[in-house]
C-alpha cells in the first residue's frame, strides 16, 4: 500500500510540475499579448492624430482653393500694373534723352 501511495505521489508531483511549466508558458503568452495590445493602442492613437491632421489639412486646402481665383486676379492686376510702371519709366527716360 505504501508503494502505491508513493507511486501515485510521484505521479502527482510530475503532474504538478507539468502544470507549473504550462502556467509559466501561459503567463509569457499573456505578457506578449498585452504588449501587442499596447502597441495596437498606440497605433490607433497615432492613426487618430493623423486623421485629425488630415482633416485640418483638407480645411486649409479648401480655403486655399476658394481663395485661388481672387489671388490669380490680384496677381494679374499686379503684373499689369508693373508693366505699366515699366512702360511709364521707359517713356519718361526716352523723353528725357530725346528719343521721343
């Protein structure tokens, strides 16, 4: 009877040792899973920031696109004014030098 109890106790000890090993493996897997979850959370936060920045950039582009015709018109008038000023200076210089 004592031998049977000793054999069963050895078997129980081996089973407990296997359970400890399995629990250690499970603990390592849970730790790795927690790290993956943390990284996914960080990625989600980064993605949210990028989306918010893209929304702000879209608003800026819309504003610039709305202002583009006015800017183009102003540029055209400025260029015409500059050429008129150059022509006036050229006429003034040519009249002073006697070319006209």
